[in-house]
C-alpha cells in the first residue's frame, strides 16, 4: 500500500511538472510571436 501511494504521488508530481513545463513553453512561444 505504501508503495502504491508513493507511485501515485510520483505520477501526480510528474503530471503537474509536465503540465507546468508545457504552459511555460506556450508562454515562451506567445512571447516570441508577440515580440517578432
């Protein structure tokens, strides 16, 4: 059970960080387009 909760926690952290990095990429692309 502890192992499953740890895996779920790692998954949620990974999903949050990947979504955050995708958002950052989107903002950088928007900035590049606006500043072009």
